[in-house]
C-alpha cells in the first residue's frame, strides 16, 4: 500500500504531512550539520538549538511564564502516573486527590496508591465514565498534596471544557490526548504532563510543565531519573533525552505556530471538525449512539456505538475499504472511536461523515 489512509488511531496518531515531508527531507543530513538527527550528540550545538526551539515554541504557544519549568522526559504518561506522587506527596502533605473520569484517571490513581495516600474526589465508574463532575460534586481535601485529573479521557471520549477549581491545592493535569489543541491558562496549573504521541509528535517524549516551587518537593533520595528537580536543573539533559522525538516535537510546534497560526486558530478548527461528526450522530440518534453525555463530548476522541456487533464489524470493514482506518473503539467502551487530533484534516473528518451517512442510509 502506498497511499496514505485517513488514520483515526488514538495514538500513536496521524501527523501533519508537511512535517513528515520535512523529516524525510532532513533524514540523511540536517542542514549544515553533515549528519542526521539520529546520529548527533544531545550535547552538540545543533541539537541543543533544536531542544531550545522546541521549548521556546511551547512557551510561546501556551504562554508559559518563567515561573514554570518545561521538562522533556521518557517513559510516557504511565511513568508520570508514578513520578507525580513520588515527587509531590510529602511528609507534610501525605495524600492526593484524584478525579476519576475514565480509564486513564483510574490507572493514574492505581499507580499513585503504590506511592502514597490517594483519596478519590469523584468517580463515575457506575455510568462507565460518560460524564464529568461539576465543581460542587467534588469531594476535595484542602490539605491534599495535589488534585489530579485527566482533561481528556481518550478511551471514553469525555473532555473538560474548563479546569476543576481546587483552591490553593496544586492542580495536576494529564493532558496527554489533548495537549496543544487549544490555548490554556497555565497559571491555573501546578503541573501539566502529556506524552507526545497523541497530539504533539511521536512516541518517546513526554512534556512536563511544572511550577518551579513544586520542584522543591522532590526528595534527593529518589532515583535520579525519577526526580523532576534533577531534570529541571540539567535542562532535560541529565541523561540522553529522546533526541528524535524532541526534534519532531519542534517541527510540530513550528507547524502550529507558522502554518496553523497559533492555538486559538487550532481550537477553532478542532471545534469545527468535531461538530461535523457530532452533528451526524445527533441526526441519527437511534443508530449512532454517542457514549459521552452531550455537554462533555471530546473534541479529540469521538466515541459511539452502533445497534449491534454485526453492524459494528460491517462498519469497520467498509471503513477500511474506504481508506478510513483505526476506527475500532476500545474494548471497555466498544463500538467506534474516531480520534481527530490536531493533525487530522477536515477532509478526513468529512470523508468519515460521508461514509457514516451512506452506511446508515443503506441499513
Ligand atoms: C495514551 C494515554 C496515556 C498513556 O500514555 P503512555 O505514553 O502510553 O504511557 C495516559 N493518559 C492518557 C490520557 C492517554 O491518552
């Protein structure tokens, strides 16, 4: 197969074609360097320039102030599930609050339990994670070490529109599957982390944005790699960082800045794309049954079920034949999941909408 499909994978996910072309054109030799990005030292001036540009792009796009460190790590968001409580739970603040709005939030809390006290501030497992809490629903401990939440639950397709209010307790956000989809008010957060392979690049790098005062909580007794303060003090070069993934992150953030025109524009575009699919679900509510309640639908992962497993298989087979790939939902929700991250073009979303329209008309 040599033609690209419209790839609705939840992650690793589709990347902008212009970025892939740029990687291809520079693969044998980075301009002026005489070697590929895969072959140069992380301490060489050309790589340091790339890493600094990636950080500067993130600071520019999200308006990150000097009160925050930006750290590039490996180990994916799963490692953050452990590093967050290891570093931020202390002898003074012995337990953390977790808001469970889907599978990833639950996984984060399960890992945190191994490191310290965990209180569940809210959990909607009973309705298979199809909704989000109002601030008044949250059972928060004012002495908690932090409050953790998952801004977009990739599997269930529920997404917060605004941050939960946590008073003086630092808010920690797993933003893995929505990172850079819209502007954020960083000052509301103690920390944000996101693995890159959903919306910001390839697998291999995880971005951590952390308020600098929180770095003081990291104990010297932690293994070096698991200590945020050490990474921040060493500009993410305490050990060899994932150089290729950081290079692609730099290209993706260039694309957001220069081709898209910033995160406000990206957000407008993402709202339009998601509306194309949700409008179709709403036009056929008996056939395409959305998983998320309407007011918490994700702009990134559109989840829905068909009336039977037979129809779901038929839908997926036909979609593959129409070059619409990776639409199978996660087994815990079933049905279909269309992941339409930043890099999914409107043409891909419209092709899926037309296929869905056709499919329902034929039943
Ligand atoms: C994908 C994902 C993760 C896990 O990321 P890994 O890089 O595989 O560890 C965690 N949280 C959310 C919200 C995700 O979408």
